[in-house]
């Protein structure tokens, strides 16, 4: 098990790591998700021993690695640009670390073949790197990282240079590979889809610190703060007053499900920041408005409609309120200019800091 405890590192006035803590249990895949420049790559370099931290420690099974050089940590690191040697063959690239470790020729050959088999490149030993596609180069880089059989595999934006179709296919293959091999891994990315699709546990990072962590579905459905919510693409955030389980917002008045202890306190208004998930809102033609108390059913006009795989993202100008983003997968999606009413599910409404 890997533990990073209170890691700190500054580059001038900028904190790349600011009391960062991380635990990666054996056989688990942890995604570190965050925007560019938040310290993700620096974290991997510190764990790998390539960059000393100013404070904190990295431990494996409870033993400090502070005095352990990078080549003795037993960690594999795969970079975003793959860092392959163009003058070497596929086998030469995969074997490089093994030869540097002093393994005999027979063992090197065995491990090269095994690694190429794992990543779906049997028979590629003698091919030139320059003749490979981007996806094939990615696989060679992964094979090189896997060949030494590391106890921890770290991947730094490994799919960032690939097109969307190839990235989605390789995501599924990586997930299956990690499961089959029981690999302990840290996967660094700025892409939410990659993080949620691949990991057992997601850590959201901002400015060198942990903003939130948990199972992928928990992080996605319940962002801990407004910054995390916006980073995950949730734009429906407003000031509201919550009293007796009801939220009074510029859009309408509606129920809040389990938002906070304060939200359920009877007749005690509480000022909060409220998030509405776009997939928790149902759209209907204005004439089909459901029954409800006045002000409980927002009405508005569709001002934009963008197709996304599986549905549409609508922006609705609510009467007397701000724009509201709505994710629609139902049939009969309203056109721009249509007058609509909106039903908001309580489980899609929550309070953030």
C-alpha cells in the first residue's frame, strides 16, 4: 500500500503540493483528477523519487521511502508523451529498463514478450517506433512500464494525445488489463470521463490540495464544494434559502433531499449555495405543466439546444430567474424558442460550500 503524507513543495511562490495526502491500497486504481497546473504531475514525480519534497513523506507498506532512490522503489511511471526512443525497435524500447537493471538476456526476452502480449501487441518486437500509430505507441509505452513488473504503476495523462474514439477504446482495455493483473495504480488526468471510467477511487486536486475524494459515483453525484461542482461541469448554482426541507431560489421553490441538517430544521431559514444537476430536471411543453403550488414549477423559454451523445443539453431562460441548463434524453426535445415548464427531482438538488 502506498501512502503520501502531508506532501509540500513550492516553485517560487506557487504551491505545487500543499499538505497533499493520498492512500492507494494494494490492487486498487486511484485517479487524481484536476485542472492543468494543479500539481498532478509533480505529485507523481515526488512519489517516484524524481523530485524531493520540502515536507511530508512517501511510504510503502508503512516504510518510508525518503532515502530510497527512484530505481529501487519498484514503481513504474508512464509519461504523457510516452518518451519512446525513435532509434530503437519496439522490443528495444520495452527492454530498456530491464537491461539497465542488469537482467540476463533470456529473462529480458521473456518479459518483453509477456508485456507485449498483455497490451495486445504480440509480433511487434521488431517494428520501428516511427511506423506505429499513436495508439500503438501508447501501448508500447505501457508495455515498457509493465515489463519490470512494478508494485505501483503511475500514469501521467497517458491518453491525452489520442483522438476521442481511440481514447474511449483504450480506456476500456486499460480497465480490463488493470483488473486482470491486479495492478496497484495512480492514474493522473484532467479528463473527468477518464477518471470516472477507470478508477476505483477518485481524488479531485486543486492548487496542490485535495478538494474531495471518494468513489467515482459519489464524487460525481455529490460534489463537496462549489469549485468541484463547477469543475465537473455543473453550472446550475445559485444563492438560496432553505427552510423546512424547501429551497427558495430565483428559479422556483422546490424540495431538497438530504441537503444538510440545517435544510431539515423546521421554519429556520438558512442561506446556502445550491446546485441543481441538469439530469435531475424534466422538460415538458407549457400546456403540460404538472400540478403544484404556485411558484413550484419553473417556466421559461428554450434559448439554446446542443446535441450530445445520448441526448441534448438545453439552456432555458427561466421567467424571472437566471439561465438553467437541462440535460434531456427523452423523446420530443423542445425547439429553440419553445415555452416549457420544468420539474426538478429533489435527489438532484444539493447544498455546497
